[in-house]
C-alpha cells in the first residue's frame, strides 16, 4: 500500500462518525463530568484522611473513562498525531499565558511563590505531579480532545465552520471554568486566566487538528508556576 493510503484523515474534514454517535458521546461526557464533580466535591468533604486526593483521583478517573468511551465511539485518529511544532506551540503559548496572568494578577507587587521546605516530598507528590502533569493531561483529553472536538463535529455539517468553531471553543471553556469553580470560589483574575487558557487550547486544537500542542501548553503553563516557586525558594 502507498504512503498516501496510510495517512490519517483529518477529523475536521471527515464525517466518519454519525451525528447520533456524536450526540451520544456528548451526552455521556457531560453527564460523566457532572457526576464526577458531585462525587468529588462530596468526597472531599467527608473529613477522611487523603479524602481530597482520592476525590480528585476519582474525578479524573470518571473524566478519563468517559473520554475513552467518546474517542472509541466517535474516533478522531488524526487528533493524536504529533509534530515537533506542537512542542513550540506549547512552550511559546505557556510563556505568553503566564506573563499575561502575572500582569492581570499584579504579580510585580506580590512576593515570589516559594517551595515549602518542610514536607517538600509531599508537595512534589501531592501538588507538582498531579497539578503539573496528570491533571493537565486528563483535562485536555476531556475538554479539548473530546468536548471541543465533538461539539465542532456536530455543528460543522450545518455549513458554518466558524460558528461551529466558536461554539466548540466557548462550550469547552465554560465547562472548564465551571469545573474549577465547583471546588472553591475563584478570584476574578484566576477565572479570566482559566478562561483564556481554555480558549487558547481549544483554538489550538481546531487550528492544528492535533491535541498535543494543547496538552503541552497546559502542562508548561502549570509547571511554570513550579519554576517560579523554585526561583522564590532560591532567592529566599
């Protein structure tokens, strides 16, 4: 077989998944997201040791399970292709987002974040790894690889790709911010930055047709805070 026959069809142009399967996938992921948030919030309030960590783990498990179901029932294989440019997008956008977030929050008047000297191992295992790596991967798969893509694929056949793209971007962004609001009230600056991060990542997926640029943007954005904390620790 020739190389052309092995190429993955761009999911943005393909109608391989029926609208019925896409609607079913959308219902499943939204329902799973709601159930996962409720279970996670209630679990975190039980007062049991490790309850916050276990509740977040349960939420990620539910989101990832629903995402796998959606990706199997309505596959978009070209979404998971990787290009070296995805790394450049990830680093560049993460730096811009972190700078923008710093300006919005007035970081020039705030002290550097720092690493807790006592319990550093717990900080690494309970904060750095989950929030820096695991969380971004799960959230990008759920919100971008599934929610953004499914909404776009449902609306694109109506003949207005721009409207489909905008709807997909802001549907994903709204759900992303609501998820974070469910656990604690968000300051306005944090809510704006979460919305900006989500819009950026969803737009990148629609523009490139791939998920890895968004995943890396989210990872580098979160990890950059850890890097700032390390700088603050060294300067202290």
